């Protein structure tokens, strides 16, 4: 399956899972909002143009916003992590293997520890920015901090579970490919 | 000049990032203020259709409970039938196109339309409900929405066949409410935390409230007919520095499974608003 097709299917699947499953989960606690959709942006291929990542992030966020009636909220957060993603990849990929032998970021292509760091930092940025924009309307600082940490913990946990449940087959790219 | 171009070229991705951020934030804050954004009309039509498909599946899981609720409502309405009373009451008709003033001298002020909920949320701090009735079916902005069990919210955005309702569970929603037994009026808001409870403010401390007292829509509301149930008093919190109670109200309506609602139109609204705006800009 080509990368384009694969990512187009993922776009729809992540969107619908977030809208019709996770957004319908009854609230467990006032701090906990299950966010998983932005994993789509973390899974985009390494060799994508940085402009393209920004554009895809914006469109993806805006599609979710059409469902949650918050035009721009998720788009802003998605654009932020789409912008930060290449920096994180450069920081965390070991220099000698940074010829990118694999197609996209995963535990296998980066190693568990760097991949977990990559996911954790971008999850934190995403949730911090998203909840910050929500919080601008009504301020209670402790509530904001509590919500960011709880939501980040839940998102991180869910992403790790997804990684274990759905291991992506990653071919080792050779020069001939 | 050359250096400027080099600078822009060097940081082009950063500038592109800033442009996208500005677009997103402009959309966000303009929608928060006016509940209208450039693309939301079209988007609502698309998401509305998908939500309707999803809802048609989800509906089956709730049929039993919905039947029970409709049965209860039918029963309540049946008890209001004029045939139950000795003196025949002909003052209310349910036909839209009759004259506004009927023969007994009563003037119809509110009229309701049925609608079905196609999308609902309760987990966010600003929750919206989407219904399958839009401007083509006579829905306008700022109409009130109620369910069989209580007040649901206010229409904030209308496309041709769908409408978005700001539910009571929204930080900006303020509904004029009153204590049923004594009539003092205040405002019901939501603090964004627990979807089971609302907050009622501006009830003077002279009113003795007890757990279980009904909170209804007030006579001053221009969206809802008076005496529609909003919720019941759960606990009363009185700060010593203030003259008013802060009342925790348990919602009458179950926001988790709201399915059928009625949209209420105030036929005198335009007149009321014209009068109000005439005062504001003399």
C-alpha cells in the first residue's frame, strides 16, 4: 500500500475514532479528556516536506473542529505540533542512523526510549496549547494545570496502548527501494 | 533589501507556521464572539449528515428508555386534555396558521417545533447539541430548546437543514431562572465541571431554599415560556459577604442521552427586542 493511501485512510479513521468514540466517552473526571487524534500527525512519514506537514496538520485539525464546533481550536494545536515535529525528530534520532532507514516514526524505527520521549513531549505541547486556548475564557490556574497533566497522562497511556495493539509493519528501507 | 529576502527565505517555514496559527486563532475567537465563522455553515451541513447516519444507529440502543419517556410525556399531556375538565377550555390550539389572537382574547406568545438531536457532547467545557431542523424548517438564532424533561439550551447557529444549540452545559450560557415556590428570579450558569449540576446566582438571601425545590424558567425570559423545569436545588452555599445565595442545581434534563427536543419560538420576540434596542440607542 502506498504511503499516501495509507495516510489518507488513517486521516479518516483517526478523525472518526476521536469524534464518534472518544468524544462520546462519558466524562470520568472533570480533568480527563481523552485525546488521541493527533497521533495521526506523529505518524506522518519522515521524508515529508515541512510545509506539507503544516498544511496536513491544519486541515486535520480543522476537520475535527467542524465536528466539535470550535473552528480553529484543534487546528491551532495541530499546527503547533506539526511545526515542532521535525525538531523533535532531529533531536532524538541518533546521528549515524539518521539516514532514515524507516519510513515513519515508531518505536521500532527510533527505539522505545526516544520514541516515548518524542510522543510525550509533543503530547504535552499539544494538550498544553489546546487547553490554554480553552482556559483563556475562564481562569483557574490550578484547574488548568491539573487538566493539562491528567489529559497528557491519559493521552500518553492511550498512545502507548495503541502502539502495542497495532504494531505498524515497517520495512527496512534499502538503497534499492 | 537582499538581506530581507534572505531572511524571509530562511525562516519561510516559521512564517508559514505563524500564518496558519493566525488563521486558526482568528477563526476561533471570532466564532466564540459571534458564533459565526466563514466555513461553519458548509461544515455543519456535512457533519450534520454524517452525525445523522451515526445517530440512526445509536438510536436503537436507546429506544427502550425513549419509549418510556415519551409514554410519560404522553401521559402528562393526556392529563392536560380539555376533556378531563368540566368547563371546556378552548383557549389553546396547536395549529400554527391560525390567527394570533383567538376568540377568547388570549394571545399566543410561544410556539414549539419538534426536532431530533443528531449530535451531542457533554465532556467539554463548551458543549453544543446539533438538531435536524434548520432555517428551511423555521429555526432562527436565539430560540429556546427544551426536552420532555427540562430546558436544554439556546439555538446559536443555523444552516439550511441543521441548527447548533448551545446547551446549558456551556460557559457562556445564561438562562433567566426563578424559584418556583416564591418567584424570585436569578441566573443559571454552568461552571464547566460537572455536567450534572448547574449554578444559580442572584437569589436574595431572604428566600429560604431547601433541597429539592424546583428551579424553573422565569417570567422575564424572552426565550422560554415561564415555569418550565430547569432543575432542583441540590445544596445552597451562602457567602457571608454577599446578599445572594449561590445555589447548586441538579439538572432536570439528562444531558447524556437527550434525543428528542422542542424548539420554542417567541412570536413577540422582535417587538420586544426592538423596544429594548430603542432604549439602548435613544
